[in-house]
């Protein structure tokens, strides 16, 4: 690894170049480039701030060691330099460009029939409550219930600074072990719900050609297939090049359903492109805990023991009621710390 001084020099050079390019009037004609430059500049700001503090502290320490009158504060300054050096190393670790984005979350019932649908509804509520605890706003985009009061599938948006950096750890398979209300023998059943978490893409990041879309309209249906309204307000959008299909029927307006469907389609296309890029350079730059793929079992929620285990970091707690009420900060913090540790270890 290059010396810290060399890395800081490169950081300042990159930061200065981005500022110059963003100040160029011609950039404003290209909304995509302007948005990209602004995002990259914002990502570098924390590292630049810590780098400048570290440089100043290092200068102060060198001066103190040469001046007998300042010798008494040299130890304190040395501690500051060490602390800032650790902060700087972490700040220089490559950050996921999507971390600051809003997200779209899809929760679906997995294995287990009606019990899985009930569990999917509980997982969705848990995640929405967690969003509220963090001060984020949520917006339900669609909800497909089954006749038993569970959820076949629900899609909702989470809006707020850094939403993806928090919710990306929820993507995967959530397994539950409990005795269903319909179980007369008291046997524990295992069911699953799958969660997909996607950064919400801006219009300037994902261009979708009209010619690539097949849009069908139909009447909304509720549990059991009965018609909900008498107009063709439900919308199904098929993206030809990828085969991705998004359906929306919760709104009474066809236009509103189409707008919501386009938001989800844009997020899915953005995530598909991210996954493609990450697959190409996974060994070099993609450092995360687990793969985050939907098929991966990330947690087990055991009701008889009030136990939650996160299998990625081997972390277990016994306070399931609080967890299901959205108290997930402990797991997010632990997963983020592990990601930074692995990234710093690889960089060094």
C-alpha cells in the first residue's frame, strides 16, 4: 500500500479536479455528468476533512517536538495524530457509491405457505418500524395480501440520507422458527421470507427507452382474485432487453400505478447493473459481509427462545420482541464495523 502521505496527496488532487470540473459551465448541459460529479465530490468530503486535520496535527506535533516549551503537550498531540490516522485510513477505504441513496425494499413470502405469508408481513413491519426509528420516511408502493391475512409480496420505499448503507444488510432470506397459530400439536415450523434491497436510481442514472417497454393495463384484483374496481387501472411493465416485469395495482389511477412501476423498474435495472459490475471486480473492490443475495439465509428468528441470530457475523441476542419492533441498530452497527474492518484489512 502507498504511504499515507501519498494517498492524501492523491485524494487532494482528485478532490481539486472534481471541484474544477463541477465549476465548468459546460458541465451543466449534461445532467448525468453533473449529478455524478456532485455525488463523487460529496463522497470525498469526509476523507478530505480528516486528511487536513491529520496533516495539521502532524505539523503541530513536529513543531512541539522541536520546541522545549511545547514538550509538555507533545504526548497529547501524538495521541491526536494516532487517532486521526486511524480515522483517515477508514475514510480512505472505498465507499459503496450507493450508500447515500434512498432504497426500494421488496419483501416476499418464501417457503411455508400461509405461515410464510404471515412472516413476510411481520418482516415488512419490522423493517418499516426500523426506518421510522432512524428518522427515515417510508412509502408503500404495493401490497399483495393473501386470504389468511399474510403478505404474498410488498414493496416500499425508504427515503433518507444513507438509507442504503443501513438497509442493504437486510437483503437475503429471513428464517423463522415458531409454532403457528394453526398448529394443534405444538410443533415448531420453519418458514422464510425473502428481502431484496435496491438503491433507488435517479432518472439521470438509468435511461429507459420507450421502445424497450411493453405496458399492459388490466383491472386490479384483491385476495382470491376478486375485482377491486371497474376500470383498467392496474399496470404491468415488461422491460424487453432484461425481461424484468413490474406490476402495480394499489392506486386507482393508471398514471400513478405506472409511475410507481417505473420507479421499481429503474431500481431493479440499477441494481442489476451494479451486480454485473461488482461481479467483474469482486475480488478487487467488493468487500462486504455475505453476498446479500436473496437465496442466502442471513438470520434466524427463534420464537420459543426469543432468539435472533445473524449468521453473517455469528451474533445472537435474546430479545425478539424488541427486534420485531424495529430495534435493529445493534446488528447494523456490527455489520458496518465488520465491512470496514475487512475493507481496511484488504487495503493495508
